[in-house]
């Protein structure tokens, strides 16, 4: 199965998308290219917040990003996606999407590879402090698996 993949320009506009991405978004490539950055967000973009985030992200060396968010298609339907975004040497970005079963009402979640690794390691330290087989141990084990999968997803691309 081909993962939905987009090539984004430095300004967030779309340069290209594969058939799986166009199918997920229910758009043609021409329609997608014509949309301004943020057009598929369920919330109106906040230019000041976007600029502040971008500046902070660039100060950190523009690390890979991953997370979950909701996309509002042009027909009004919404879909929850897990995403990974990797900068390219040419100033563009590769974005990989995967539809997930999380509620479209859930807030967006964003991680850098370093944050995922830090959370993963913290969960492993907590696991060492709880009784094996307990409900807390099982919960922390699931949390570790989630962070391991997120971290792996960043590098599978």
C-alpha cells in the first residue's frame, strides 16, 4: 500500500502529491495546488502563531516533525491523520499522511524526533519503577510502544 505523500513548498503550498494523498484529500492535483497553505485545516490559520512556530522550529534546526491532526476536506468532511514531515535539501518538505481512528475532535499533536525520544526514555524510566504486570505497568508499556512507533515513523520515511 502506498502512503499518501505530498511535496510542500517552503511557504506551505503544495507542489506535488501522489494518488493516495489525492484520494485521501478527495482533490485533484490542480485543486490541491490552487489552495493556500492551511486551507484544509478545520481552524482558520493564525498568521502570528504560524510565524512564531516557524521561527522557533528554524532556531531548533528544522527537525523532522510528526503528530496527528484533523483535515477538513473541501466537501466539509473531516479525517484524522497521523503525519510526518521531513525537510528536503531543496527547501521543500516531504509530508507523509496516514488515516487514523482518533476522533476528529481531538486536538492536534505535534512532536519533533527529539521530543518523541525524550518522552520514550522518560516512559522507560517510569516502567522500571512500577510493579510488572500491574495496570500502571501495562499503561506505561503501551505508552512506550506508542513513542517507539512514532519515533520509527520519523525514520521510516
